[in-house]
């Protein structure tokens, strides 16, 4: 479970990225974060990853108050959360297998188990038999599926994605969404997006932000700014 309680994030120049933001996301819930540019979507994702700390209020992930200055289990937190970025962030000098295996290595999973987990995950994201290719040999949609594989391998229970379809055409965006749909129910999934077609079609929970505040939070919402 993820809980934001009265979270504000103020920057030194006095501008607020977030203000009075409170919500709860249940285990295995699927949530879209939407809102105009500058609304605070990325700030919420950074707070969940503890890349930034709130100016006031608390952020709790899986029972740990990660916003506390004394929170010292940052590596454990990051091991629970898989992250998917708009620009994929795949390492170009490593092949596809190695890119995904990194997650398992960080978690201390042994070589043979890593191999079976990576191959199983590649097949889940429809990239069977691509493990020996290098990133330059893949399309953008395929690279984003590698990024999702890297985010979900090794039993991560939370997936946060910041505009995962931002660089993709509509058809490829839908292929990416189908992968997220496949893992739905098994992980908590939080996706920040400007993709109104996808949000409107999936009818999932939608948290809508405007100027740092939640203006709507609908269980079966749409893209309605
Ligand atoms: N380091 C920073 N210093 C000052 N202001 C910041 C900083 N980071 C973010 N902000 C401000 O906080 C607000 C929210 O930014 P955020 O990146 O969370 O928006 P967003 O909803 O992700 O936008 P987009 O859709 O463009 O990605 C913006 O007004 C931004 O300028
Ligand atoms: Mg953003």
C-alpha cells in the first residue's frame, strides 16, 4: 500500500510542485496519474522512489514511512519498485539479457535462477529469442518492453512508469499497455501519462492533478482535464 498524507513539495524559489496531496493506493491496484504539464505527476513518482523528500506531510510505502529523514532502507525500497521511463534508459553496451539480468544481480539471485527468470519475463513481454540482441537492433516499442521486463523481473511488487508511451506511436503505445494489463492484479501499477485514448479505454482509477493538487480521483475514471 502507498499512502500520501497531506504532502506538499515546495521548492526554494517558493513554487509548489505539490500541495495538500492525500491518497491511498491499495496493494495490486492499477492507477493512472494524469494532469497538464507541470501538474506534479513526476514529483509524485519521485516521492514514491524517495528521490525527493516532501516539504511537509508523509509518504508511506508498504508500511514504511519513507519520507522520514531517518528512513535508512533506501536500497530495500528501490528493490521493491520497478521503474519505467519515457526514454527507456536501456544500457546500449549490454545485450537484452544482460540489461534485464541487472535487476536480478542487484537482488542477489544466483546465475541459473537469473537465467530462468529473465527468459520467462522476456516471453511475458513478447520478446522471446531476443535475449542476445543489442539495444541498437531493437525498435522503440521493443526497447520499452525490455524496460518493463527489467522493472518486473525478480518479484518486484510495485511498478511506477513516468510517461512510458511518451515516445511511441499509438499502435506501439497500445502494445505497451497490453503488457501492463498482463501483469495487472499481481503488482501495484502507477502510470503517469498524457495518453488520453489509453486512459479512457481502460477505465481504471484515475488521479487527476492540476497545479500540484488533486482535482479528481475516480475509481473508473477517464482523461478529463
Ligand atoms: N527541482 C525543481 N525546482 C523547482 N521547481 C521544480 C523542480 N522540479 C519540479 N519543479 C516544478 O514542480 C512542478 C511539477 O513538476 P512535475 O515534473 O512533477 O510535473 P509533471 O506533471 O510531471 O509535468 P509533465 O507532464 O510536463 O512531465 C512544475 O511546476 C515544475 O516546474
Ligand atoms: Mg513529468
